C-alpha cells in the first residue's frame, strides 16, 4: 500500500509542485490549503495518513500552530510532521521541536535530501 | 538558461501584480497593519515559489526584500514614501528579472545588489537605535565533530548525510572532512568549514537528528591547528590564503545569492530541470484554466476566417440555384460559423483592468515627481478587448495619462488660485459601442491653450501665419509630428515624440483618437478601437479589375468626379480641386502601375471616386474607379512574395471568391 501524505500550503502553485513530485515517487497525496482544512481532514480519518507536510507561514493558522493543534489529538500524537519553509530561525525550530516536530526542511531543498527526510520520518515513526 | 513554461512565469507575475497594488495602497496609509501583513505574506509567497521553482538567486533577493517588510510589520521602523518608492523599483526589477530568473546576466546581478544596498541604507537609517541591527562580520571557520549514537554508514539514507551535503554546497565555502570508519560504520566525523551562517543557525540544522548523534560545533581559529587531525592540516594554507578581503567580498555576493560567474551547475541531488518542466506540464494539465499559446489561437482564428469566407461563397451559390435546401444549409452554416468566430474571439479577450495597476503606478510616480496631486478614477475597467489590442494600447494610454499629469493637471497652488480642488482628477471610462470599445480619458486640468498651440504651430511652420483655424482644428495640431507645447522639454513628456505617436499607434490598430478640450476646464481624449484586429470594417473599391479595401476608420468623405478631370493628372499624386477646395489626390491606378489595358471597364467608366482619408492632420484623397460598398473583411496576411509591398497590409477573400487587397492608408498617405 502506498504511504499517504497530507500536503498543507496556502499557495496552489507549491501544492501542485509538491504533489507532483511526491506522486512520482510513489506517495499518495492529499492536499489542504490552510490549517483549518488540514485539521478537518485529519480529524475525519486520523489513521489514514502517514505524514503531514506543511508550510510554516500561512494566514490565520501557521504551520507551528497547526502542529500544536494536531498533537492534541491522541491518535495524531506521534504522526510524522514535517515543516517545509523558507525560514531557519533557530528559536522557531527549537519550539517546533519541543512541540513534537519530526523534521524541518528548508526551502530551497535538494530533492533527494527532501525525499530522504520524508522516507526517514515515515520509516522511524513510533 | 533552461526554457520554462510560461505558466510558471505567470504565477510569479500575478503575485508581483498583487504586491504592487498593495504597495500603491500603502502609499496613503503607512500604518495599515492589514496591508503590511498582506505585503509581507505576498513577498513570502513569492520567495517560497521562487525557491520551489528552483530559482535560488531570485528567492534570495526576495528574502532580503521580505525582511524589510517583516521589520516594518513588527514596528521596528515606520514605512515611508521612500521605502515604497524603492519597493516599487524592486517590483519592477523582479518583473524584468523573470526573464533572467537565475541572475545570469551581469546587469541583473548588479541591479540586484544596488537595490539591496539602497534598501539597506534606507532601513539602517531608520532602525531605532537599541534594536539590534545585524552587522555582517564575514564568514567564520567552524570545526564540527559528529559522534553517532546509532550505527551510521555512508550513504545509508540517514538525513545527516543530506544536512552535511547541504552545508557543503553553501557557495564559496572551503569544506574539509575526515571520517574514521572502522568496519564501515562511522565512529567520529570531523569537519572543518567556512560559513557565514551563525553558530546557532548551523547547530539548528542538526536539531532534528540530535537523538541519533552527538554534535559539537565550535568556531575555529587558525591558531588552534593542533585540534586538527594530520590529514586536515594540509589544507590550512589554502584556507589562510582564501580568508582575505577577496573571499569576504565573494561571500557577500553569495549572501545575496548572486554568483558572479554564469555557470549554473546541476549537481546530483538537485531537482533536474527536466523533472521540473514535467511537473509543470502536469500542473498545467490539472488546473481548470488552460493556457494556450497565442499561435494556436491565431491558427484557429485563421481557419475560422477561412470557413467564413467559404460560407460567403456558399451563400452566393445558394442564391444562384434558388434551392430551398441549399439555402437552409447555407443559413445554418452562417449561424454556426459566426458563433464559432465569436467564441474563438472571446478566448483572446482580456479586461482593460489589466492595465489599471500600471495606470495607478504611473500616476503615483509622476505626481510625486511633479509635486502634483492627482486622483485616478476608472469606470468600466471590466470592458474586454483583444489581448493584442490591449498590448498595443498600453503605451499610447500611458502616454496620454503622462500628458494629462504633466501638461493638464496644474500644481495644487495654481489649482487653488483658479478655484479648483487641490487634487486633480483623471477619469478613465471604458465602454462598448457597437463593434467598438470606447476609452475616454478626462482630466479637469487646464485644457489646451489654443493661442499657445497656434503660436507654436506658426513658429514651427506647421501652419501659415494667416491660416484661420477654428479651435477644434487647433486642438488637433498637437497630433502633428514634432509638436510639443511644453515650454521646456521636461523629463516626463515632451520629448517631441508626443501625441503624433499616440495617434499613429492607435491608427495602426485601426482606432481613432478624438480630442475635446476647453481651456481652463480640462481635456477629454476619446479613443475608439475595433473589438477585433482580424476583421476590418472597410470600404470596398474597384480599380480596373482589382479590388481594394480601405479601412473605414480612416475614411472621411467621398466625392464623385468626372474621369476627364482626373485623367489630366500627370503623376501618381497631384492636387485636384474638389468642391472648391484644393486636395492632394493619390491615384491607386498610378501608384500600383495599372495601365488602362489592365481593365476593360476602365474606358467605359466616366466617373472616378475620390475618397478623402486622413492620417493625423494630413488629409489626402485616394482615387479609385468606383466604390462597391461596405464590407466586413477578414484580414489575411499576404505570402512571402508580397512582403516588400509597403502600401498593402493584407488581403481578404470576397464572397465571390475574388481577392481584395487591404490598403495601408497610413503609409500610402505618408509616402506620396
């Protein structure tokens, strides 16, 4: 069975690029255009996703807030969660780590580095 | 540079447009938090998109730009007119740079650096003291020691390898590593490298693998060489040599993400350009909008034109046969082909609102430059026009607006003195009228001073001293080539390429310019443009056996004269007296060297028709044997053989299957 990833980004262009890239690598991709939508999707089927890949900077609810929100649901407590962002603020990264972030990938990424982070996160989920 | 699908450029261009309009709105409300947040977010999205499209340099530029708005929205300093001005320059740059999105051209990177420097200068002045303003101190040398807690092998897919690969590929950095790997597993890994990233920043890269390994990072001084393993020491001279001023400069460039050399190397592991274009292709497939190249639409249009021509032939034949069935088929086909034409036609329509931001931008820049207050109102911006027409209209419209502000709208003091509101108003109205779109540009400025125009026209020898011209006629003198009423040639308008170019450009798309001005009250310029470029409303005429179409927008009057009067003309162009007025007349027969033998009807025809047409204020007659009537001509380009034929802009097939040539009145009048 294919691993299923939820891609969260407010910019359609990026959602499409991510989806296409990951689909070609054999993942099943679902997308959400904001944090609220992502929470709804995850709440309806908490066990059917293997990984959440979210943008950091989004309107209303940013990726960090989404992460904290997701971690409140018991089934999603250890769900691999990757933030994909242009920022690399050590403070933000530390608080995200403490909130249970699996990995922080900085854009622009190298494709195989990015894919290895995803594969590694899914493989090592507890 | 790799060729990209237009779709990706469009994405960025759309984002830039929205950002530009944000900045323009911010001009009047510096502390509108919502707009500031929006601008920051737009910049952030542009950066993100640029990075995703693998345009590192472009993204890095936007990153620096974005930081400023991050600081402003966080109230580190106030937004100012100067920052907005510069931001708009940055938008212009980013828009142009879409053509060179990897900053491979020398001037692209130079401009990028200049803009970033200006932004830095402005914002450094503004940074409230006490706030930490980051001072760039140059790269440091780091020594990194990694001790894995798990079994770590080379190329085992652990993220650590990629983090290190990433560090390694930081531009202009010397990187040395040494691994001890007994039995394949790595036990201790020492790395020495130069980086302009801060220590915490580098450490944070390893944050998410810290369960698996122990890392120790320290800044390394050349004096501490004993900490190095023997093999690493060999590289020390190299590092010392490179740590001079030159390296710092290189790194500074690298900080902005700009490479001095133009060698975009595709390293293993990067997204390959091919892969990207594939994903873009897929992306285009998925969206509900379809991006079609202009060529394909043109092709389609030309086939439909062909169909319409065929249909006209069919209709004529059907009339001959008096067959009920054939007649019905022909009528249905007419209905279908007309609908088809309209549908295809609507594909290439875009609203005039596309130009709105450019109008606003121009007004913003100019009113600032000239110290005038101007308010722009647009009505009917949803009116749609052919994309090609919009493109050819952009420059003329901007020029008219420029004139409105420069020559029309007075300075606030002047306006106050004349009992007007300090702020001038320019209204752009667009609406449909039959087969045309009308665009009216009205300003409440000082209008055209006909006396000044007259004086200047006499000075320049455009009119004679004693010519008695009405106000209306005087107004049109501003369309005369080389006419400029600005006393001094300003930066803004009045380079001598003035309204005549506007007129010419609009006439090229078969439009008309109508001018209406009242001295002291304002000026109204009306532009009438056909909805389509491929269908011409024309006057069909005959010379001998040949058909010619004159675009109707240039036709003014028609006079019938006796042939004998006309035959006296010795040359292709001569003066005739028509209804008591002298008019230069161009004979088509003579222009195209069609002798009497060319047409048997020629001798029988006792009259000739003179069609008076005008280009700008030049009015000339065009002599033909007879006028057939009005036609809707589907314009077709002529083949290669006719390329050098300067007076003919194209051809069209008439209902009877004959060819009619479409005249380029502009060139015909100007060259004769």
